[in-house]
């Protein structure tokens, strides 16, 4: 992968209703307002054929076994790998709502093996930074629309959080915890300060893969 003034791959992770969608959009807008060339991405990307199947599964209108849906989530990320790589090489910073770590965390929470879940992610572009929006599940349950999709159940989300905690502990060089119990403005302030540093540091570094 070429070495140049590239953009940074910024990923927001966390349990359902932790504020990833709102904060990723706000962060994208913040960067644009600062004159940073940026793009906002969301996974799963439900616009593709694979994404449509995932959407039906998440909305409880289609049943698939755990291994199949895990591989579909991974395949959805691989569909956009070249686009991600090209954008980064063109100097665009990507703000991504969920990535490989969500795929692994949710499948491991269902009882699948961690290494098996991680294997098909190998070769995807590695984020320059992952921001883990963390808040007690009980608090997240009080937020609007919790429970509308398949995985939004308290016991399951506790398992997901446990896997995120494990990954965060093992990858502290790129993972950063953000207190998601703060106001939206304070969370964005925390994120934006750190993200500007990451973008500056990533400019002259080669991309890495998972």
C-alpha cells in the first residue's frame, strides 16, 4: 500500500444506543467544518444485495444461522474494502459507524469462537483509531428505540460489552474509551480533540491491515 498524505480510518464502536450513529455524523460534520476532507460510512452498509439480506435479518424478517450471518457481515465489509483503501489514499478521512469489531463482538456474544470470528476479517484495512463509546447497559436501555432490532436485549448487550472490553484491553494502541454517559456535546469534544491528533499522525504512515 502506498505511502503518502493519506486520510485516517476512524471507527466508532459500542453497544446498541451508545450514541455511535449520532456521534459519527457529528464528528463527520465537525471535520468538514474544519476543512478536513472526510466521508461518513456505516456498517452494515444495507444498500448492497448482501446488505439487504443483513437488513432483513436485523429486522427479524429473515432467519439465518449464526455462522452464515457472521460471514455475511464480514462480506459486507469486504465489498467496500477497495473503496475504503482508495479514499484513504486520496487523502479522505473516513468516519465509520461500526466495523469488524462489532461483527466479532456480536457473534462471540452468541457463542461463536473468537478466533473463528476474527479470521475472515484478516486483510481488511486496520483502523488508525477505534473510539469505544461505553455506558452502562441499563442507561442505554432508557434511550429511544431500544429493543426495536434483533440484538437489542439487555443480557445480550452485556455479553457484547464484555467482548468489546476484551478487545479494548488487548488493543490499547488504537482503542480509546469514551464516556458515553456524558452530554452529546462533551462526547463530541472528547472525540474531536483526539481525532484531529490521529489524522495528523496518520498522514505519513502506511496503511496496515487487520
